[in-house]
């Protein structure tokens, strides 16, 4: 846990408005596409049971108002379960999300995990704690990541690397997100508080991608059973060379 901070965000990203995520809706289906430059994945590890987390949750909610959302960055909040023993079980938490954070810790060769913790493109971001502002930049000319919704919980993912360069051993990761949720905490360190939750992972899927006619492709399907109810939903999709490697490209957007 960390001390409370008043958090705001100011994102500097050259040319982002001209080469960002594209979304469209036709017959109720959505399409999202990155530009050729890298869109940065921002992960927040948080918990309703952590007294230091409400400012981070509010910071995440504030990202809805950023013109750079889905263009310069794709946000995901993962609720961990290791604070549940303090007297409040976080219904949004998952042991899978805790494992994801611990796997990052192992890669970084650190001995512990904490909340709130922000990860920027696979790297721990200390800037988030030192300063109320955050500047992010992705790499140039990575390739285009595209996600097409085929059904309510079904998506087709394709990635065209820059200049058609062949990249092996690529996995896609997709998080189905809930936005606009509110939780009245009835116990633990945040007892009595009403916490906002946005871009919160409700489900996480992984799958290997395969080349088809020079393009990496695969499909993702989420199981709707047991998902927390949310006023609005979104999807975050990113690719990497392994389960815990630094993301190569990201995209996403609102589904409703």
C-alpha cells in the first residue's frame, strides 16, 4: 500500500489524434484499430480492500475524459485478491490478476507486490507516485492491431507487423472491461466509502496467433457467465511475445 495522492494525468503523445484507434458500429458490432505507432498499455493493480487505492481508482475514472484514450493509451484495472483478509472481499478481484502482478514482480526480480501499482507497457512506473503528471510515448512503426466484434462476446484479432516483418511466438491478450461501476464498501480499510470503478477487468483471455496470408490472426471469445454487471463495457486487446513480455501493440474501445 502507498500513501494517498491526488492524481491527474497529462499525456504527451506526438501526432496521436491523427493515428489513433478507429471504432465503428454496424449492426451493433464494433471495430477497433491502432495506428502504426505503438499504443501504450497502462495496467493498474488495485483493490477495494486497500486504503491507498481509492485515489488510483479515481485517477483511472478520470481517463474517460482524456482525448488520448484508446489513441495513445489503453487502460486496464486489475483487482487483486490478497487484501481480502482485511475484512472486505473485493468481488472484482481474481487470483488470476494477482498471478499476473506476481509474474511481473518475478520478471523485475523484486521481492514483493503492492497496491496501487501501475505498469506502463510491461514496466513498473514509479513516475506515477512521484508526480501528478504522466508522460507516455510508444515506439514508432510497430504495426497495426485490429479487433472486429463478431458477436456479443466474440472478437477476431489481426496484426499486420510494420513492413510485413515476420514475428514468431505472438500471443494476444484480451480483457473484457466494466465501466461506470460503483461499490459501497461494507468493511475493511475502506468501510463506508463508495468507490468508482472504470476500465476494470471482468475477464481475461489469452491465445496464440497464427499467420494467415501474411497476417497474424486469431479469435477470442469471452464467457458471459459470472461477469459483474456494469453500466458500460469496453475491450482492451494487446499482443506480446510471451505471457509476461512487454506489450508490442494495443488497441480497444467502448462496446456500448
